[in-house]
C-alpha cells in the first residue's frame, strides 16, 4: 500500500510516528499546503525512508489527483479540515484510489426550520456519489477517526455480540484534561468547537433524523478511569448519520462533554454575537469575531507539554442483551496525555484521533477489511479492529450498567 | 446663572428638557465635539431661547476656558466621559467658574498589589487641587449625579436625621429593565461597565480604603417597588471615596446589581481576554477586543422605546438610630422607564442621572447650597435637596429594616 496523507497539522503529524512502527505499507507521501510543515511531520518518522513530503493544495481536485498518480498511491488519507473533504474525495475517485477520512462533508442547516429538521446533512454529498465508487470498485471509508470511527466500531461490536435489540446508541466524549498556566485554555480548537456546537445538533429517532437547538438535552455523564462526571450536550456529529445506515437502533445521539464552564463560554459568545465567522466592521478595521476569539487563546496544538489528564471516547448502548435481559454498556477508549506525550510526542486528543485510521488502513492493506462504495466504520467486522487496537498497545474497555450504577 | 453644559450624549441631552422646565438659570450653552449633536440636544428644549449650542473639544483645557469666558458662564457642567474630567475641571478653575461633574477623575490600580491596596483613587487628582479652588472661592461639586450624587445625599440625610452611629453605608443599584427584541442588550454602555467592573473594587473599612478582586462579596439585594431580588457585587465607585470624607461610618461599600447573567458575561469576557481596551493584531487587522464587543451590541442610548421596567438607586444604612436602638433603612429613588420616556423622552437610567445635577445647580443658584473647594454632595444639607427633588416630580422613598425583612 502506498498512501498519500494529505494534511500535516495536529492529527496528520501524529499519524507519522504511529505508522512508522508498522510494516503494512510501502510508502507514505505527506502532503501539506506548507512544504516545511509536511517535512516536519516526516521528521517524526525518525529517518524511516518510507516517508517523504510534498507541497499540495488540498482544494485543487486536479492537482491532488495528479499527485496520487505521480506517486502511485493507492489510497488517499484525508487529514485536513472538512472544508476540503469534497475536493479530496473526488480527486481520489478520479485517480482510482481508495479514500479514508475522519470528518465528512459539511452540513447546511434547513433554511426554514433549522432547529427541527436537517437540511443538507454531514456526509450527504459523499453518499450521493456511492454509486460511482461502487462502479469503480473502490472503497471510500468515511468517518474513520476516533469519533466518528472507533465509536462506530463499538456500536457494530455491541450490535453483533452484546445485544439482541438496541434502544439507544449514545456516543459520549469527555475528558479531565487541564492546561497548566492558563486561566482558560481549551484543549481543542475553539474555532472548530464553535462551528460544531452552534450547528443544529442532529438526533436519529424512530427511523428518521431531526435537529434540536444547540446545547440541548444536557446530562452529566460519569466517564471511566478517574475522569468522573462531566456535563454533556447534544452536538452535530457524524456518528448520528452513520450508525443508523448499518445498525438497527431506535435512537442515536452524540453528546460532547464540554463541561459547564466551556458550555457557558460558548453560550456567552453566541449571545454577544462573537461566534460568527463573518467579518464585521469596527471603526476602520474589518474582522470576523470568531477569529479574534481564537487569536486571544493559546494554540491547543502547542499545549501538549502543559496538559494533564485523560481523554475518553466511547459508545453507550442500551437495549436488550443476547440473553433477553435488559442491558446497558459503555464501550470506551481512554488516552492519558502523559503517556501519549512520552510515547509518541503527541497530545492525547490528537493522538487518539490519529491511531484509529492507521489501524483501519492496516486492515484494508491486509484484506481483512474490504469493500467498495462509500462505507462507514460500522459497515465492517469490529472484532479484527478491536483486536489489532490492543496489538498497537492501546487497549479499550467496557463498563456494564450495573458497574455504572455503582460508580 | 449661565451654564456651560459640556457633552450632549445620553445624559447631557436628558438634562435639557429637565432644565427647560425651571427658571433658576439665565442661559445654557450646550457644547459637544459634534456641533450637530449639541444642536439636537438644544432642540429638546422645545424652542426655549435660553439654550444655544457650540462645538467644543473637551480635552482642550484652553479652548474650554475660552468658551467659559466668551459665553460668560459662571458654571461648567461636565456631562462627558470621565477621561475628560481633568481638562474640564482645570479649565473651570482657570476661568474662575464653578464646576459640577457626575464622575470623578480616574483611578489607577496599585502597581504591586492591585487587589489589596488602592493606587491612585477616583477623585484623587481633583482633591489634590482643593486648595486652589478654596483660594479662588469657587465651588467644585464633584460626583453629583445619581450614583454618585443622590446616593451620597441619602447618606448625609441618614447621618443627620436617622442615626446616632453608622456601621455601614452600602450603596445598592439595581433594576428590572429589559430590552424587548434582543436576546442580550445591556441598558448601559458595556464598554464603561467593563471598565468599572474590572477595576479593583474599593471598600472603606475602619478608617482606610482597601481594594478587592473584581465581583467580590456577591449578595442578593431585594430592591423596592416591584423590582425584587437582584445579584449585586462590589464595583469601584465614587461614593466609597466621597462618603467617608464627610460622614463617620465604619464601612462604606458600593454594589452594582448587575444580575447573574451580566456578571457571567463579564467574567467570561475577562477569561477570554476580550475585555481589554488595548489593540491586538488578528491577521491583517488591529483591534481592541472591547471595541468589538461594544460594536456587536445595540447602542443603549437608542433602546429607550424598547425598554421596560424600573431602575433603582439607593443607600442602605445600618447602625444605631437616634433613639439608641439598632436601625437599618434603605433610602431609594426609582424611575419607571415608561414614565421617563412619556414625560421626558429619555430612558430611565439616563434620566435618573440627569435630574440630580439640575436640582443641585438650582440650589447653588439660589444660594441654599454654597461653599468653596472640592466638595462632594454629602458636604451639603440633604433636606433642601430632597424637598426640591419632590417638587421636580420625582419622589424618593425609605424602607425600614423591619419592612425589608418582611418583604
């Protein structure tokens, strides 16, 4: 397998040292709009000659397709901002390559009733091209990071091995990460978080999708391995669009454990009109308020060494077990920032996103996972993935309901 | 009396229709950096020939002194931003005029221990020139709006007529004003509110001033006339600097009834570094974050017709009554926005600030109040003021402690 990894930002750079420990591929070309950033990412392979870097404009479909052909890559691994998803997705299709991403094509709110009905949903533009991918016999594996990604695989595992009927698949993401030396420093991009959190959250229920007001259905979820209770709210996320396509569940939700403080900050930014990405005029200056907000906070990619704590991604499944009795489990994956910094030089949130697509590519390279068309992670057998994840040194866990009650 | 009213903003404009109903002065020259704004304020006198307008730069001491002489004004009434207090104060001294303001010269935090000790206090620069005012036999009546102003007069009244010993003078300001049609719209300048609330609050206690952290000592105060309970916090304000100079009180505080929502907004702005008035660079633009915040919210001066509710200013006094028994009273002044809009075309907060200096000027013009040097409102007899306030059609009230408990 020859891989064109597009994007040498936080996650793209974290992919390199993870992949460098594995033998399944022949070469990785790391591409970025900035050549030096691509080269810095390659440097994390510690001299492994299977990595090289190029400069590439991810928004230029023809240029990307040409790069795939020139470097004889059979898979495009998309690790850039979702604004570029469609140009990369179509470039891979043009060049006859397989494709993998961690965030799907963007949504647009319903014009009349944004907080009741979905408009264009996450991934809609990609699924519209499913026939073309099938016709070419190529695989587009979409939403294959941690969330979406591992979270969807947990849902598949629960459906195949733990439940005879699923009432709810509830993705729950939370952490106890703190950044030392700052009064307030998010551990992920506030620009992206505003985008995610202010889009109308989407929920699958009784055979259809609907949307809600931002920050809806707040709940306190008790995260495992010492993280503890964190306030979570509905957020628009790919799992809600992916899981119902392959798994029979009455309800699918995604709740983000932002915590009360962060939710308060986001609500205040919205209330004051400081969330908008549109430019506004102030005296002689023109500025997007959201850009100012981001500029006033430290860059989370630079905070790994000041960060402490653990991050958890997981899938809470409720329904009826294979024995016919009510069952409730939380399948989860926890990364300790201290460990990921020491072992891979990557902060926990970024590292946790980067490992799962590497595992998935190894399963595709070995033929354990195969298929054509536009497929989510839950379209594949979960067991080989979860087994290989442990082999990578990153175990997952499961908490039964009875334990949750006792916690 | 001939008055040079400097500043035709919200309060300056509201002064005109109040003064126009009175006979005590010969002429008011309304001066503003913008000639048309001064002319618009004069138009509120309904054709009264005792009002005229000029263009004037309030920061230019020589120009202001020349205007006082040219228009033969014997008093300068300062109704501009406190950044211009010193140039106007000194211009009046130069020209041999009396002087009145509603906000005193600005403070500067203690360089080493800003949240324990005061640095340069509000009014310090003005009191430093007390000797010169006395020598010239001219009066500088400082802090003569509603708060400071009426609140200080209430303290004087309590000391002279209600108490034999005062333990605490606690100014408490709150409202139930809401602005229809906006999710969030402060009824006063957020720029100024940030300035006031993020300066270290000052407290008088046991013979000296000290400062605290912003938003300290939160309490719920139950305001009268249907306003009800509002969360109040310590804020830097002139009364705390003025009252102890003339009234014997163990403790003097000022708490602003911002309410939980507004306090939350201010804390968030501070946490995100969006409170600063210093310019920061974002991409190609340079901008002061506080200017952006202000620009995103509606201008409170334009909201009077959409506003509903009442605003209350008052002084809570605790101690021992003249009969030797413990006593606790709240002396207050409430303005209903509906009334002030209908009667004067001014929103309640602005109108409540504008009326008291007009009453004070009438007392000075008639010789009931007289003196020389830099004096606060509590340096004068409160009774004629409170009597005249009722004559102006704007009554005040008093709530006894026992009633407060029952409320």
